[in-house]
C-alpha cells in the first residue's frame, strides 16, 4: 500500500498588478492557466496542480493565502510573478501563510522573439525582475522556500517540482499525525530519547505512550478465522520454513505471529495512528516480540522504529509518503556491523527483526529463530537481502535546541556472501565519500544508529523537507571533506544558538 499523492493538490498562483491594463492581465491569466494545465497533466508531477486566478492586490493575496491555509489536501503553493508584482502587497499574505511555498522562477516563452519583441512584450514577460522583487520580500521576511529557476517545460525544472511536491506531501501527512509508543524507551539509551512536546510544535505530530496491556487486550480479541486467513496469506506470499507450515513443529508460533499482526493492525486502525514503536524490554502478556507483524505493517505504510525510537518511526512514515509511487522502498534500518577489509569496506545494515520487505530483492523467507534478548518465545520474521541501486540513510536527532536531519548517500553492495546463521533482513552498503570519512562524519554529527534507509529518495528530497520543516540539514556525500564538515557543524551551532525560539 502506498499513499495516493493525487489526493493532494498544490495551488498555482501568479502575481501581477493593475498597472499594465486588462489586455496584459488577460494574457497573464491565459499563460498561467496553460502552464498550470501542462504541469497537472505531466507524468513528472505527482500531485494535482490547481490553477488560481491572478492576484493583483494585497487584499487578493491575503485572501488566497488564507484560503490555502484552511483548504484540506492543499499541501503548498507554487508562486510565479509573470509581471512585476510589487512585493509590499505580499507582506500580509506571506505573514499568515502556513503552507509551504516553492518559487517557480520561469517565464512563459522559452526564447526571446528577437525580430518581433517590443515594449508590450517586455511589459508582459518580465518575470526576470518580477521574481526578483518577490524573492527579496521573502528573503527580507526570512521565509523558508525553494527556488526553482528555468523554463517550465524543462525536464529538470519539472523534476525539481516533483521533488519539492513529494517533500511537501510528506510534511502535510505529518500535520496532526499520531504515533503510538508501546512501552517506553529502551533503558539508558540517549539518542532515541527526545523532547516530544518540541517535536509536536516543530513537526506537527504527536507521540503518546500506550501500555502493552492495552495492546495485548486487542491482540487477544483476534478471531481464529482471521488468523487462519492471515496464515494462508503468509504461505502464499513467502517461503515458509518447514517447521512453520501447517503440521510443522512450530506452526503454532506462526499463528501467534499472525494473531499479533491482526491485533496490532486493529489497534492502529482504531486509533488512526500512522506509526508506532515498541521495545523488547516491555512485552508483558505477549508470547513473542512482533517481527513479521511489524515488517508487514511497515510495508503497508506505517512508520516504525524499535526500542521506543519515535523520531525514526515518524521519519520512516514521512519518507514512505514522499516515495509513494516510486520504484524501491523506504525501511527502518540500523547500522549493525562493519566490514573493514582494505579497499573493500562496507556496512552491514539490519535489525534484530524489523526491516520491511519494500526494499527486498529475491526470495523472501519466513523463518523462526531464537532472539537472544527479551526473554520471550522465538519470534517469526521475514528474511531477505535488499536490492542494489542508489540509496541513502537519514536520521533525525534531538540536539537540545533544535532537531537535526542527517543524510548519508550510500552505495549498496550486491550480496555475494552467504549468511546462513544470520536470520534477519539485511543490506550491505558503502558510505560516501568513503568508509572512514562517512562513518567519522556521521559520528561527529551525532547521527543515530537507527535510520530510514531509502532506495527511491534523494538528498534533495530530504533537503527540501528540512527546509519546509525548518530543520538543520546536514549531508554526507561524495563531496564531503571531514575538516570542512566539522567546521560546518560549528557554524551551524552558532547559527542555531542565535535562532532558538
């Protein structure tokens, strides 16, 4: 299951003024409608683009911003100044605007009509300085936005819009989202803790704890007929271990795993949650730690992270929404162990149970093995290797006076190694720019061991999201120089110390 991004809409708003006369304004409206229609029909644009009449006065601008704020499914505004729109008119509207804004710095015509161009043409097609006026007032007002420059038919421009719109959809999905925390944080762990009140102020989602007994009560209400159907679904979709098949010595454990999935799903649906966490230190009343249940719920779009890590659970949900409809997946991940072979170093990413199949390549096996922690019965889980291809890891950490979004672009390594005794989903990757620099930079930045691993989002998607959310954004990629990176962290510290609300 993916989020249908076409349910969302972005408003295409063009600015002008009455100075140029009705004929010019008619042309502005026609051009704007044509661009809006073309973007809406473009396969590169993931959401519905809604054309809005040209705004020409401060009153019209204020009204359209007010309407955008309260319109359900409006995820943001695409603004363009076809002519010169005096920016003092925009102050009132921009002050109240609560939706993200992307500034499309374009013009209707691609080429200058050299032989026919006159002053009428110049007065109509003057976004070259109309957009600069608009850009100034947003810079003066310190408004976060993305600027995309180029002709509206340029594939790179449309891809830039695609990226920003996906980030805006992820942001919209978080507003009012609820995340359930079954149990508390893993004891004594620092990075998975954080300020949930500040997170709700900053991100718009809430995190509340629910006793494991509340969940167990729902799990125990699962019907045998539903368990039968889900066990059959497991057998149809995965390669079941021999002991788990009907009549096998551990088939009852598979039924217990299905019972947990049904209960978890019912609890989350009843409470309209978009994600959850659990911890192996708080499982009173449960026979086994949720494994396959969590993996399949994540596959279906829920955010999750282990050990009470609510920040990563929310990030997983957001990145799943942002990547909807794209090939590849987004999954909860953990840097587990390193391979330091000279010239061939890489990270083995995994988790003790919960990495979802959206990133899988090849057969997916359903197995049961001892866990070694938690003191419960052996849990059922899905085991697979991740697909190769471009990828990244992202982490949100609480730095005390702000949240930091840290992104490392990575190069997955095809699994050429047999791991017969490691019964977990796993992926191998090389951090950019190289193993030593990438790992050291992550440590310097305070990045968590829990991440969201993405096969279909780029650093630009995450940068756009951070810009919308007002987060500190730190990236580690092929251009990272460790000394420069450490200086960047110091400069950021000074900036955010002076910009804390």
